[in-house]
C-alpha cells in the first residue's frame, strides 16, 4: 500500500511539472508532498511491524516462575546440596 502512495506522489509531480496553470501546479506539489509523507510513514510502519516480537512467544509469569524453580533445582542438584525452600507466591 505505501508503494501506491509513492506512485501517486510521482504522478502528482509529473502533473505539477507538465501543467501551465500555477494554481494546479501548486495543488499538485502539495499533493505530492502529502503522498510522499504518507508513503514513507507507511514503509516505516511496515518495517517496525515486521521486526516486533510475537506476543505468542512471550512467557507468562507463572511459566517463568516454574522455569526458574526448575533451573534452581538443577543447579542445586549439580552442586550436591538440597534445593532452597522457595515459598509459593501468588501470580500477579
């Protein structure tokens, strides 16, 4: 979609440079500016959207706590000591 706005901006520039009417050229130049800004912002929005993380890949607090407890148990097991007693906490 942003490419469509950039093509419209190019068309408005062609119209501005090929017309003999000053008011039409001014309007075409303003339209070209608006279309270029919209097109560039659209391209930037696509780029940011493509690089954002998926919410499905995020770990919820309960799962994170469970993973930490497993890691602590493994560490304690390899160290030969008893795992530390962790009081259960309520998820927020």
